[in-house]
C-alpha cells in the first residue's frame, strides 16, 4: 500500500507544481497549439486557443515514470515486467504522438503524420508488447498477458492457440495490436475540448487501478508450492504492480488537469492522448479484462464511434451528415452547448461508465464465491 500511495502522491506533486516550469520551456521552444482555420472545419470559438502551449502530455508521462519508480522503491516492490510493459505502451504511443505534434508545430500546420503513418507507428509499438507479454512466466506459470480473449477474466473457449501455434500467435498479435491502436486513436479523437480526455482518463484508469488492486487481494496461488486457490481468484501475473503504475498515472493526470481544465493553460497534444490510450490498452490486456474495456472506457468509444457513424452515414446517404460535426462533443458545441458544460457532463458519463464496469467486475467475483 505504501508503494501505491507514494506513487500517486509523487506523480501528483510532479505535474501540479512543475507544470508552470515546463510551460516556460514550451513557450521558449515555440510549442504553441496550431488551430485549423474555419474553412478547414474549425469551430470559430476555438480560434482564441491558438498559441496555447501544447505537447503537455510529456509532463504527465514524465510524472508517471518518476512517481512509479519512487513508489516501487519506497515500498520495496521492484518493478515487474508487467509495469515495464505499461510504460512501454505509454512512452511508445506517446512518442508517435510527439512526432505528430512536433511536425504540426514546426510546419505551423494542423496536419502532422498521416493517419496510416500514425497507425504504422502504433503497430511498431504494439507488436513487441504482444510478443513480450506472452513470455516471462512467474513462479506459478502466469505470463503478463494470456492467449485468450477476456471479459472479467480469461474466457477458456476463446483461445488463440487452439488454432495452432503459428496461426494462434498471428491472431493473438493482431488482437493485441487492434486493442492498442483502437484505444489510442479513440482517446486522440476525444481530445478536442479543454480537459475532456484528461478528466475522463482519471476515471478510466482509476477504475482499472481499483480492479487490479482487488485482483491482488484475490490472487490465485503465487507459487507451485502453494496450489490451494480460493474460489473466484484471479490468475494475473503482477496485479499489485499494475495498481501502482495506474495509481501513478492517475495522480499525474489529476495534477495535469489543474492546468488543462477549461480554460486550459496547456494542451496535452497527441503525445498525451496517445499515451493515455496506450496505458488504457495495456492495463486491460495485462489485467485480462479486454472486452470490459469497451464499457470502462465508454466515453472514448462514444467519441470514436460518432466519427465512424458520421463517415458511414455520409457515404450511404451520399453527402448527408448525421451530426453537425464529429466527434460528438463538437456536434454539441455546434448546437450551442458551452464548452465547460460538455466537458463536465462527459466527465460524469465517464465516471458512471467506469463505476459500472468496476461494479460488474465485483459482481462477477461474487457469483464465483
């Protein structure tokens, strides 16, 4: 518990108190937000945001790493391969976003990496994650991830390896990559209003932190010499370390949100939104709750889903639009909703969905005990 609380407190203090120092550097380096022109589909009210320091995601990425390392040291809980894998997805996806942001700032255009180049970069990060996650078993034989599709835990009937070693590995890697790319891009799409993605991320990752700590409390046999498992136990490799790193990430987001809430003093940029997506995907995979991710991170799913629906409807109806503008939060802006109203209500929805996911997770455990 000391590791968890220390990690959250250190990362919170890092982003809360050091963000102004980072902002001075960002202004010096010219890291100002580039806003699309109204002709390109920008909402006119957003013109006032032009020049606001961006790439703030680098702040909470750094805060998470510092908090996690100090927390594990203070509590004498050395980092595990699971924690390192979460860091890999956070930093890796964040690096793809950083390249995109830097291209925009450097060229002073709203276009950075093309969509397919972003996806290629995400694949480069996700594939090594998938390979490593299915290795490094602990004393009880559990690897960080599993070759099963999971909801509240692994679903025995849905095993990739039942198709054979080669086909199983290929489909498993595609599955893991799909989760990573979808989560990262969904958070990226939702990052269109001050504080929306960061505030929602606090609820989503906070929900995962609670669930991983519960998994630690109900962990199956830790060694081959301790074969007695309690009903409803969880076969997860490093749940406590996952709880520590997710708590550190939540603390970093809370401190960052102080400066990112409407009216924002700093934007997270693609480096931040993609990093959040990387953490969300990694936590769901390593906790073995992949399908539950759709509910817990539902506010991000709604944002990306509205974009998909808009495009499909536009093609089917040959030019008609389902929303005034996608994603959904921009449609609400076009309908006249104040930005702060949209953001706070999206936070409420994110909290309710995350709480529902945690509740169902607990009810499933009760049904087994």
